[in-house]
């Protein structure tokens, strides 16, 4: 970025402060449901919280399959995984294989784009509101989250939560 200033002086720059929220989300296209958290950090502790949130949505006796990218908090040996959850690590740099990426794109395009938030709390509120709106539309989750290859050989759709 170029900015004009008098010779021999430095241009003034406004101090900008950025805060971020890290959304952790999982969907089950077969059931049209999701589980999510918006957190101020992304690490193994956050993944444990997300795992617990996912576990609350899995039906008794069912097995959840989580498709994960290779983020450090997904691949760490410190991540405790219950027997009811199976992790499948996707190839590196292949977000197109993870259906939840289309969910994030949908949320950004539909409810979160072109907005400036004055506080961190408003970021969290907007993220949570967008997720609640999405989960009130189970057909949308099924439509944009389903992948033909995930249903191959299944009589009934598997419980696959995409993270």
C-alpha cells in the first residue's frame, strides 16, 4: 500500500487491532445436523471441547466418522479419541475433499460476509447466530454437505461428521 507524506517524515498509520474467533464445526449430512463451537483459540484443548460437543450429537450405539485436515490439533498424539469416534485424516492441502469446507463457505457468503464487528463478543454472536440459522435448515446441510463417495456401498447413509 502506498501512502503520501512530506519528504523527510513518516506517514501516520492508524493502529489496527484484530481479534479472531476459531469456528470448530462438524456436520452429519445424512441426518442434517451439526455440532459447533466458536472459540478464541485453536489447539488440542479446543479440539477436546469440540470432540465433546460432537459426542453429544452421536446417537447411542452409533459410530461417528470425522474427516479431518492435518491441522496440528487434529494429528497430535495428545488428542484423546473415544471408541465411538473414528478419525480419517485427509491428504494435506486438499480442502475440496472435506465437505465442511463448503459449510464454512456457505456461512461466509450467506450470513457473515462484508461485515465489520466492533467487539470480539459480536464476532462470537455472529458466528453462533450463523450456525444456529444453518442448523435450522437440515436440508441445506444435507444438500451442501453430501458427497457421493461418502455414501458408496451404504444402504443407509453413514454417520459421517465432517470437521
